């Protein structure tokens, strides 16, 4: 009987993956409204903005997780089934908390986005993280709909429609069997927790290019463009470009220390830009384009000094010239702290397909 159960689970997973490859392409009309453009690393893990690893799970891992599903949950999650209206156990749930994927525990929707749609299924107007849900055209049953699936395990969740409330105008219509509810204050399943991250700050010229290159480093969760090290509160791009605020264009790198070390980030930084150029980077001239590293503690200071010493001692390539990179403490408050740049600066390369005048990596 146990062998039969395992074979049944493998068959369901195989069917689900076959359906995944056979179904229609991603639905752009909804996806444009629900995702942000960002650079995805070619190798290594994929992270969401909220620091959850969302690298697609293998069929073997999904089969293993599927052993914990009931027959009804497997029918819905693995074979794109639908539970009867007004029958789901989470439809009338009024508790505060987060709704996770029943298969892989990825957090999907919050009670703060739940509303009574009158349709008979739990409904939400937005996910907890836009990267946690994927969208596909669904033309089955003689209808044209947009299917929603878990971004990590590809488990079927339900469908999304454009008749929801503000601020999104969307209605995510879900099956209760696709979800597991974690009440506020309770510990989520291990797979539902974000990775433990650290933060580092680097300035190496125009932040568009530095941000884009760091986003491609395996183990980097996010790279955010901003301003740091100046004497003006809430600086704007126009003020910083004027050159009188003292800020540098800086990228805040959020990373998973279990996947990439601070030393490796430093090595990448010195490959990404020319640390021998004073107050400029190529054609971009001014104090805001200076080479600078804002450090959090003595260990980071020592790591920076050690690498600079090694590069300078090698005398190879551009390091035949003196390195002018500043090493400054990272302020956590006041005008010198990190200020996130305007929205149009974020993920600039991914949005625009442009290129900054950055040197080739040594």
C-alpha cells in the first residue's frame, strides 16, 4: 500500500509538470500590473524582494512534499482542480495572519488583503510579494482566464480577475485546499521563512550599472540604488547631481551570507568599476560618482583594507595606479544614512535595457 501511494504521488507530479509545459504562455495583461522588472542571476538561487528563496523546486522535491497532501489537496495543487464554491475551510476565516502555499509553504497572501467577494472562494486584492505568484493564460473549459500558481513549486492556486477592489483592482480567487493559514504570532513552517540576510553599501560611479551587476551575483537577494554619505536630509537626484549635498550614488546590497561572503562581494565590486579614478567613473564626473565603501563594523573595514592591499601589491592592470576608494562608516541615522533613490532609478537596466559607462571586469 505504501509503494502504491508513492507511485500515485509521482504520477500526479509528472502529470502536473506535463500540464505546466503544455499550457499557454504567461499572461502579460495581468502580469504587467502585478510584477516589477528586475535582473535575475543566470546561476545560483533566485530570491524574492522579501528575501524568500523562490528557485523552482525539482520534480523530486515536489514529489517528496506531495506525500503530505490529502487526495483533495493533490487534485487541486498538482492537477489544477477546483473546490466547490462556499465549501473551502478558509472562506470565512476572519483571523489575522498569512496564507502560505499548502505544498511548499511560500507565503502568498495576507489577511490584510482579504475581502469578501461573494464568489464562494477566498479572495485577495494583492499577494504579499509580487515575486511569489506566477500567471498563465488558461483557455480550458471554453473560458479565457488567468491562472495563478505558486512561483516556487508551481502548485495551482486559482485564478485572478480584474474586478477586484482598490488599490489594485484585482481579485485573486483561491482554493482553500491550496493554502495553509499561519495566524499572526505563530511560527511559520521552516520553508515559509525568509533567508537571514546582511547588508553592504558600495559606490562606484553611476548606480544604474553597479546595481545591475550586483543583481547578477549569485547569493545577492536585492540591490537598491540610493544616496549616502552626505549632509542633506532626503536628497533628490537633482540635488545630488548638483554636487553640493556630499552624497555618493550608492547601491545597497542585500545578500545571503550562506551563499556569498562579504569578501566575495568586495571582489566583485573592484571588478565592476575602476577604483583608481578620483571623483569620477569614465565620463561621469563629480564627487557623487566617487569610489566608496560604507562599512558596518571593524571586520568589514579589515576585509576592505586587506583586499585593497592585495590588489595594490599585485600592480596588475588598472592597479598599477593608486586605489582611491574611500572607506567610511555606514551611518544608520541622520543625513549621511542610505536614502533610497527615486523609483525610476530602481532596476534601471532591466527596465530600459541601457548600459552605463563601466569598465570591463579585470
